[in-house]
C-alpha cells in the first residue's frame, strides 16, 4: 500500500466523520467537499483520470453548490437538538461499526487483486458509451428532463 | 497504489459512516448528505472492482450512477425546500405529519 493511498483514505474518512459530527450544516457541506476531493484523488491513484474529473465536476462542482445554495438562501439552521437521543446514538454506532467489521472481515477472506498500472483512455470510454450504451445514454436525458420538470413544479410558489 | 481489497475496505468504512449519520442526525439536509456519502462509497467499490478486472464498461456505468445521483439530489433538495416553506422546520421527525 502506498503512502498516497493512506493519506487520501485518511482524509476521506476523517472528513466523512466531520460531516456527521459538525453541528452546523454549512460546515458539514464544506467537509463533504473535502471528502469528495479525497475520493477523486483515489480515482486518480486507480488510473481512472476521466472518472476523477467527472466526479469533481459533477459532485464538488454541481451537487455541492446546490446544497450550499439551499442552506445559505433558505437559512436552514434550526435550534433544537442536532443529534438524536443518547440511546439511539449508541445503537446506531454499534450497528454501523458492526456493519463495517462484517464487510471488512468478508473482504479479508477473499484473494486480493493488484490494480493495473496503465489507464483506460477517454476515447475507449467514449466508444463504449456511444455504441453499446447509447440507448441508456439517451434515456438518461429523459430522466434529467423529468427531474428538471419535477423540481420546477415542486418548488413553484403555490398559494 | 493500494490493492483492490484496500479500496473495498475504504468503501466499507465510508458506507458505515454514512449509515450512522443517517441514523443519528436530525437535520434533513445533513441526512441527504450522509446518503451522498453512502452512494459515493458504492461508486468507489464499483470503480475499484471494474478497474481491477480491466472492464471499460464499468466506467460508463459509474457515469450513469453519477447522473442519477445528480437528479436525485436536485429533486430531494426541492422537496426539502417546499416542505420547509410550509412549516419552517428541518427536523426529519417533524416531517412525519406530511403523510396526512
């Protein structure tokens, strides 16, 4: 395991914990952006450069800005308790850690594979996307149209 | 760079953190963000597995997953802002009254 993987994985885990533990939603959003950048660095370490760039543009560039706009414009800070009841917290942490332990134990039983050292070129991805997966690609535009119409209808001011 | 199992273990840890966040947080926006963390953990496992097996089609599938995630986030935020306009509260428990 290389040093770069350990550094980026640690940054991703710590910032994901910060998303859960920060009391103000704006800090959670900013640490989620750090987490997404660390994941993008992981994609570059795996030699998936195209996916890393798409990940940064779509997630850190579009979705997170959407979250930031909603929190900043709507003033969604609320005064009540941030976390749930103590007992629920205890149960949730037990459930989450046992889930992680079970998955990691299952992974450690399997035989590990090394990652390839050469990357798949963007031209190859584009060829596959526009030949084998052309119909799903066209259908995704319908999905986007539906979501845009849904957002406009849902967000419209009704009196 | 790490082996496949290291990436899968990182994905498992991130997924569990997101699941714990969904269970313990009250703010609806933060719950949506924890769901995004879980989704990203799934994407990481998919990318790592596909690249270790040398499949080009995996990267196309991840592209589709990201498209669906973008649509999901926009619709979820629109629903949250609409409900927030009706009664100004972001606690997910207070949304239990909208089923009537």
